[in-house]
């Protein structure tokens, strides 16, 4: 009889599912950018498109298990999840933090199979150096195969482009180039800016290197050309 009870316990344990992939439930929500000026006053809000969100399975973990990007309307969905506890997190601006950004943790718990847990609207704080000028430029891509042989080149469509204001340690905004490789950062104040995109670099420790373009805005209503940033892929 004891053997039958032990076998039943083992079978039950083997069927128990932990948090993570393989289930029938989902976690959804919408990421919204709240824009603040340097006086910490809210000056606008809009859906946060193409923003990375991370998910941690279970409790006590410090490394994320999966990552997705928000859609054009800020919506997101982590799919095929088991019942259990999760943590969703993302990054936002923080004027008083050493690296000028902080992580936002959102706990979530799925209690039923075949269910959808809607986290609703999650707010991302963005500190804007708002002004009336803009910086424009373009991305040009040179494509190589795995052996380093040149294949072709042309406008860099849908490439992440970053901007740093003055001597900040982290980027203050990120956009993607359009189908023609063009990009534009609007509503900028006077100051020094660094624009960059990442280029493949087989000899670099991370396999990537930043290609930079530095410009200054000195007047209101100014359109500054950052030129063409050429990257390898």
C-alpha cells in the first residue's frame, strides 16, 4: 500500500507544471509613455512602441526568461504561460539615478489555465529636453555574409537609432529609421547631442560597435542634419 501511495505522489509531482512556457494562458497590457519636462511636470503622453519588456518566471529569480517588444500601439502579450507567479519589467528615465534610468517591476499571477491576465496601462516615465528644434539624418547599411564577403548596400530600413543629450550616460530616446533609412528626432532643446546606431563588429567583445554622429543645436526652430550613419550587417 505504501508503494502505491508513493507512486501516486511521484506521478502527481511529475505532472505539476512550473511557471513558464507550455501553458494556455497569457499576460497582456499596454505600455504608455508619460513625458515630463525638467521641472517634473507632465507635458504629454503617447503609446510606447517598439519598447522591450522582460518577464521572469517564478519568484526569487534575477534574470529574465523571455523578452518581447511592444506593438505600434504600445500593446504587448506574453503567450503560452502556465499558472503561477511572474514579474514583468521595463526601464524608464530617472533624473536622480546614477545611470539616469531605473527598472520598473510589475508583479503578475496567473491563477487559471486558458485565461488572460490584463495588466492594463503601464506607464513609462520619459524626461524630455523639450524644444522646437529637430535632428535629422539617415542610416546606410552595408551587408556582408558569414565569411565577411560584401553582398550589397543600401538604405537602412527599420534600424534602431539612439540619441544622447549632453553628457548623459544613457540614451534619452530611441526611434527606428523609415523605409528610406531616414530618421528624425523632434522637439529638441538647445544643447549637444550624440546620435548613434549599432554596426556588426566580429572583432568586438559584444559583436557590435556604436557608430556615432555628434551635433549641436544652438537656436530655436533649427533643423540640424546629422548626416549619414553607415553600419555593417
